[in-house]
């Protein structure tokens, strides 16, 4: 579940029905923006500036995908070297998507343009679950 306060919208992933959906904060204008090609959608984050949504999928072929708010322009963002992509956060100043993976035991970052993917932290004893970014700090569990 993720709220875009700028555009007054709410987005969520639904693993039971395999959809990505949106609505206005007052509950109006409900739309299923992605209805196919999902296996186990999980985390979701938003880039309100560019009206883009990013989500992780834990299915048989784990990946992180993106699309415009209306579901158009869908693209696979990350599809290699991931297993259980859990938490995601966007650093808007750095135009970077951070994500943690409970299966690979890594925290990674990638530019919102898809460039410069890099490992930030790896801990074979950790099962990373969630993270957030604020100023120059990354908070994670």
C-alpha cells in the first residue's frame, strides 16, 4: 500500500487477485492498472513527480517492474540476481530506487533510469524485510 499525497491517490498490490490497483484518496476512480503477468506482487513504491509506480513480484521469475500511473509503459526494471525482493524505497534527490532481498541477503540500489545497479550491503545472516530512505540515511529491518 502506498499513498501519493501530491496527486491524492492510493496504490496497492493484491497477491490474491494478482493485480496492481489505484484509487483517489476519497475512494473514487478505482482502477486495476495491471491485471496480467503478475505472479505474487508484493511491495509497491511511487514516484509522484513522474507519476510512476514500481512493484516487486515474488513469483516463479522474481522481478521489480514499473509502469505509469495509468498502467501504460510497463517495463521490467530488475529481473536478474533477485529472489525475494521485499522492501523498496525511492531517494527522490538521488533519483535512486533502493531495495532489499530476503533471499539474496542484499540491499541494493539502482538509478531510476535503470543504470548503476550496485550492492549497498550484504549479510548472509540477515533476512532483509523493509527499508526507508531519509536524507542521507537508509533505515532497514
